[in-house]
């Protein structure tokens, strides 16, 4: 009876031990798992690895040429002086233009331009402030200092029609300055002769001593008739 009791009392204990052993096996910590990590090869640092901001460089100023620092040379003025008499000032750069004033002997003026026609320069008219005229620098009555080629060039010239002397007498007439002969009326139409605007003196060639007949001032686009000869005889043109 005691042996049966002992046997019966041990079975529950064995069952408990079995259950405990199974429980411990169930909750046993699993063995660690090893993972092979890939090897990373270290890359040595290079200059491009470090990003350093680049500041814009200050531009180097261009060298200044020595000529730019030099002052612009001032051209010497071109001066015209009347010598050995008065110098006619005309409305244009030629003798065909009217004489509108004079540069008196010893008087000077500063030229402001030159003509495309050689030998003429433009000057302020001393006696007419604000107005200009033209003088010849190829006549014996003018003296020039300075370089005329430094003056501004004026190319456009509007030419006047000119003036005419018509001889209504039967005598040949001598016209000064210039020494031009105007034929008599019997040689018409050659008795009508063109002259550039200017003052003139007329002499009778067919009278002894070639006496003075008249003085005239020819303006552009005008006609003047010679109606008296050296004998003081008056004639008329038809």
C-alpha cells in the first residue's frame, strides 16, 4: 500500500519536471546569427572632396595709354591781315560774289573755315558783329599766319548769277580792275560783258588820254549800262 502510494505520488512530480523541462527548452535563447558586413574600401581625400567657394577675382584695370593722359594739342589760330591796302570781304569764296565789306590795311581777323576752292577763307566781319564773309589769301593784299589746312572745310557753295556791263556808246571801254575791254554797241551782243560783283572804274579807250568815264559797283544779278563816253556824249541802248 505504501509502495502504490509512493508510485502514485511520484507521477505528478515527474509530470511537473517534464513540463518544466519543455518550458525551459521553449524559452531558450536562440544562438546568435552572424552576418558578414561588406568591406568598404576607404577613398583617400582629394582636392575636389572639399568644396571651397571661389570668390570672383577683381578685374585688373587695363593699362592707360600715355597718349590718353596727354592733353589734346591746341591748334594755332589762322590769322589773316590786310597789307598794302584794304582787303575785300565777299559774300562767298570767289570774286563773282559781292564785296560786302573790307578788312582795312593793318587789320587782322581769325579765320574760322576754308572753302573747297583753294585760296579762300571765312572770317568774322570786324565792322558787322555776328556776320561772316570770305577773303582771298592769294592776293598781294593779304598775309596769312597759321596752317590753313587745319580749318574746317566748307564744300557747298551757292553761286550768284553775276553782273553785267552793257556798253551803249560807240567807244570801247576799259574796265579796271582786271583790264577788261567792253566792245561798243556796234559790236552787239558782245557789248554785254559779265563781271564778278565788285566796284569798277571805266575809262574810254577811244579818246586821247583814256579819260575816266564813271565808277560803278556791280551787285550780283544786276546790269549797269554805260551811256556816256569820254567826250561826255550820252547814248542809249535800244
